[in-house]
C-alpha cells in the first residue's frame, strides 16, 4: 500500500465509524434529525455484520498512522452531542471503530492524550481491526 509522500512503514488507510449496537436504524435517524451529522458522514445499518447502526466517515482516510489520534478527535468531536444523547437514552456505550489497512509486517497504533480524553468524555469504547495488505 503506497500513500503519496509516506513510506510504507507509516502509511495506512483507515475507515472510522461510531457504532451504536443497542439501537435501531429508525432510532438513530431520529437522533440525527435532532443532532445533525457533519457533511462527509452518513448513517448505515450494519446489523447484518453484528455491529448495529453506525455513523461513518464517507471516505477512507489515508495518511500517517501516527496521526490517527487527530483523525479520531476530528471525527468524534462534532458528533459528541449526538453520541451523548444516544448513550443517555439507551445506557449502552458507543464504540469508535477503526479499520486500518497497512502493508508492513507489524502495526503499532498509539493514541495521544487528546484522543483518549475525547473517547473518555463520551464514554466510548475503542475497537481496532487491522487488515494487512500487499504483503509479499
């Protein structure tokens, strides 16, 4: 996986979404009507995968995996009111899910304090799935 301007050591692409496993799509859409989501985001029902309803970033992020903390903060912060409203109603945590695609033999992802505080402030869990690719 080659990302312009980055070595394979640090380059990755990343899907990010907020998973609400305890609500229906109609309920999520009701919350989105009250707390609109950012442009570039959409809602989707991934119950068939066992995840539930999600708010997802429409485009896969590509960049330096050392900057994933910034991605989390920039994605979650505008959605905090929506997330908190859902959590308050269903008393079930949201899950911030990262799907990271990379092409090295090892993957290290670290989160800085700002990203951890952002997740903690909404009581979210973090799930990271990794997908090695192009490894010959």
